[in-house]
């Protein structure tokens, strides 16, 4: 069985790509030959099992509609799907792909009678979406077998915001796509996790060093800042100069970075936030100025051992929050959502492939 995961890296970060890699790894476990679309130079730093293949796409400029790389990407996607005929294609967040580059695949699947099952994976909504008015895109949408929410019906459900847009095929909730964090090993550290690193995080780094540095010194703790694959490491190293205790890391999976953490300060991107929430580690969330992150942080802060602090208040509030988090310690927390969304989604994709015939259940 073959499965292709599409997750673009052309916006603010690598979240779509990293989630696609996580889903691809879950698909391996149920018998798929899994491929992800490429994540460019930064995506190469995202940890990925070697068995997960990569479909290389030209790097394009999201702000330049005339960039010839867009046509090259669309041709590559269509040629791959037409020739390899994957049993399943899964599209993260954007149903037609960046700048509509997947519309040709969706249309060809219908017009040429492919057996491929196409799924739209929807992790969250950014705004209420209106109806699809473009006739070609309306026809393309009909190519979907269904849509999976990487969320819960009663916890950050994205489906209501797409009522007018239209949800294709069968709409299902599979829970959050997360990774397990291994039991603690080694001396504890105070950890800060940023995400992709494309959004400027000078304030977070400087507040973290100023607040966590003296605390780490007093408590004999390590200090680690994971900047993200897209971060300007030279600039961040300059800002952190003088803090000898700090371990400044460019790229590391959140599950690896957090295994020895006493407390984590983190941005609130989908992948890192929900993986950290499933641990017993106390968390201080510092959302980027994005409505999606602010909403997620507000909801997560209702759970035990999770606090939220706006970026502009970090300098004044972070010392007290770190003290409260250390006092709480690593204690298991109850969650109002499932954390095995990747595994549930993989089983759903396998069931779709089996339903098409030629694959033993």
C-alpha cells in the first residue's frame, strides 16, 4: 500500500510538514509505504524515520504568484500521483494545496477514475470560511473521500467554522496528533521550545535567559533553548552571549528535547503544544501573536500544571511562573482529548485502502 502526505512549508513555519511526517510514521506501522512532500532546507532538519520517502518539490515564493516554481510543483504532484497511484493521499490544512497546486490532482482522480482515496486533514481553523465560489475548485473538492479533524468534537473542533465552506465526504474526529515523550533521563533542565523559528523570538529568548538563568544557577539545573529549523542561530547566539549555562539548539524533536525537562516554556503551535500537554511536565505557554495560538493557549491553561503568559508580559511574569511550575513538579495531568490521533488516522487510511480492494484487511 502507498500513501502520500502533503504538508507545505510556505507559510510561517513547518507545522504542516512536521505533522505530515508524524502521520507518515504512524502509517508505516499499519503497513503503508509512506511518502511526504519535501520540506525544503529547513524541513531537512525535522527528524524523520529513514523509511519515510520524500517527494521533492521546487521551492516557491508564497508571495510571488508568477514564480515558475508553482507550475513545476503542480506538474510534479500530478505526475507522481498519476504514475505511482498511491492508495491514499492526505492533504494537511489547505484542501487545494498552497496556491491551489493540488487542484489538478483532485480533478484528475475523478476524471481518470483513480482508485486513490483522498483525505483532507484539518488540525484547526484560523477563521470562519465562506463557500467555495470558484467552479473549478468546487469540482476539485468533490474528489475527497472525507475529512479528518485532528481534534475533538467538544475541544477545538474546526468543523463548525467550515459549515459554509463544505466538508467533503465523511467528516470524522480522530483526536490530537502527538508524539510520546520518553521517561525522564539525566539531570533536569529548564527548557524553552520555540517551534519553526521563522517568527522572531528575541523577546522570548531574552526573557527566558534573564528569568531562567539565575533560577537554573540557584537550583543546579541545566538550561536549554530549542530555536527551530528556520531560526537565525548567529543572531540568537549573540543575544544569549554571557549565559554560559545555556545549551542553544537549532533543531530537535519536542519529544526528545522535553524528556529531561523540569519545566518547559513554549510557543503554542499545534504539534509542540499537544505533545507537551500529554506529558507530566509543568508548562508555561507564550503564544505568538496569532489568534490560533492564543486560543489554544487559553484552553490549555485550564488544565492542571499549565500557565499562559502573553509575550509582552514575559519579562515581568516569567520568574514567578517558573517558580510556581517548579513547585508543582512533574505530575500526571488529566486531558479532555485523545492524544493518539496519528494512530487513529493511520488505521482510517488503511481501512479506506482495504475498501478499494486488492489489499488484505
